[in-house]
C-alpha cells in the first residue's frame, strides 16, 4: 500500500500530545523545561495561539510520525539549536523563514520543512543547544501523510463525532463512574466525551473500514494528562496531553495514520491510561509525589475517515454521481390517446350542459304559457301549421316551480321569443278552415287544450305525497 501515494497534510497545534517535550512538559519555570503559554501578540492571524517556551539548554521537542514529510514552527530568539531527522542533523536548506508557510499564521518566525521522505516511520527533533536570554518558542507543526487514492484527491468530509453510535464506551456513558459528555460550540457537533477515571479498563473504541487514512481529534485542558491510543489492537502509542491553565479546551490532533487499505477493517481505541506513567494521579509531571491526588483525564472529540475522492468531483460529492446520472428515469411519453379522449369527454360534457340549459328554458316558457289566467284561455288561437308543432310540441319532463305563474301572457314578453307572442289580442276563439269562421263552445276549446297538454307534458310524477300544482280550466 505504498505505491503512488497522495500527500495529505495534518496540521498540529503546540498542545498536541504527538509532540514529545523533554525533559518536562509544562513546568511553571521555563528554565526547567517547557512552559505552556498563550499569546495573541506574536503576529497571529487566528486569535489566541497556544505555544511552548523554554530557556533550558538541551530542551527538545520531538515529533514521531509516519508519512513522507513534516514541518515545525518556532522562534529561536537568541538561542542556537539543532534540527534532527531520525537522529541525524538535517541540511540548512530545510530551515527557512516562516513567510509563505503555515507557520506564519501561528506567529512563528522560522520553519523547517522536511518533504520527499520515504514512506514510513520517522522522528523529527528540535534541540536547544545554548541557554537563551530570551524565550525559545515553539508553535506547532504538521505531518504529511501518504495515502493511497489511486491518483485521486483526498476526501476528508467524513467526520464521526463523539456522539456517534458506533463508539463503544467501557464503562458506559455515566457521570463520575464512566465516560461523560461536555458541550462546547467549538467542538465537532458541539460536544466532547471525557473520562477522569485513570484505568486501562476505561476505553472508547471505534471500528471502521473504507478508509485510506484516519485522524483522531481530542481536547487538551487543565486536567488532561497521560493516556494511550491503540490502533488495530497491537500498535500502542503512549501519549501525554498535559497542559497549563492557559490551554482551556484546545482542540488538537491526538493520533493520525495514513496508507491504510480501504478494504481492511480497522479499530482505534482510546484508553485513559499510560503504561509508562502508572502513577499519574499521585505524581506530578516532574515525577514528584503529590500531597493530594489529581485528576488524570482524557477527552476526545471526533474521528475523521479519509477516503479517496471521486475523479473530477469535489470531495463532498458522492462517488456514485456518474451512476446516478445513468439511472435517471426516461422522460415520460406524451399520452396522445388520453389527451384526445379527455378532450372528447370535455366537449360532450359542455354539449350536455348547453342542451340542459336549452331544455330548462323551453320548459319554463311552456309552463308559463300554460299558466295563463282562465279569463283569457278561451282567446287562444289554434293553428295546425307545422311550424307550431315543431316549436311547441317538444316534450319536456315535469318540474315543480312557479316561474311566471301569476303573470299573463302579455306580461311574459321577456321570457318568450317574439314569435310566440300574439300580434294582437283576439276577440273570440276561432278556428280558421276553408274560409268559414266557426264559433266554438268553451267546453270544446277546454277539451282540445287538455288533450294537447296531455300529449305534450308527461303524466305527473309523485314527489312523496305531494302532487304537482293543478290548474283548473
């Protein structure tokens, strides 16, 4: 898994337990070892920056790492120093001004950069070789991992925070007796998980696959001290995250590893115990016995799973983007038959509405003609011409109503077509035949009218017990 490796840089702040401080980490007196400090007045562009200071000749900071490169950021003051790689002094060309490097943003003046190394385990060290009159300050650095992505980029968007259900906590999450939760808006997901029971039985374990690399992030605070990280059950890293009161809730890298096989199942475990410092709770960082025991805690924040990016795609995009495009459903075909059928149905419905309206108007008009007052019925003129039969002989169903029931024929001109109104009021009931006027008796006219009405209107229908209104002749 070491061919065509892609470089991936992991930045480390000064509090990271990956840095090994000698002879002591976090002494109050910088002439005895390394002292924790925080400053926003040393050129930082990121607010308060944690850093180490010393005035001790022979003090050193080492960075054991696996990868293809590393860098460290510092300000030497008036001290002299050596830079070693795997125990040998590095070339002066590796030391440069911090301008144009990540070290400048941390406030450092100088950087040394190692790159192009053979993949594998290395150890980079800065060692103070003279006692400085001013502080020698160390600001952190970084590691260049080599990850196998097949030439693609690195996707670091898969972050599993401390509340992820795949974390196995032993003992379980319970205040005081086991792991517990703390909230902070600067943490991944806004929470962190910690344990202050110093024991190798207090562990937090995460199992994962499909990774080309991994980065474990934790929190350094005033009660942080010795702990260990176990990778794949056999690789044990004894670490120390001791920091000063100035370093409150500093989020930094606890462990990182590249060149992983994505097809292999891996496991990472955090233990609140360091076998090299079994008496963490009863001795201080210089090995002196304490009159009162202290808390030795460890706190983790998140686990980042590094993956190979899809070629030509942004890291956040799914690796199945191409297949998703191929699986897009075809555009639906236009259903011509359904459109034609719907149009026909709509036209038929419109036709029925028009016909219904026409029949209703005709029925109202005919009903109004039948409601002429009895005093005028005998004056109606009967005509056997086809035009009257075709216009007035239409059969319509009976419907209850009193439209124009109290109006005479002359008063309904707005409801009837003009040809249905008499041009003049007749003076007698007549029947025009062969030129001879025949005077008809009222009873005969009434019987004729009743016969015509029975032929035009259907038999009255019952609506419950009520009959349609009856009109006398």
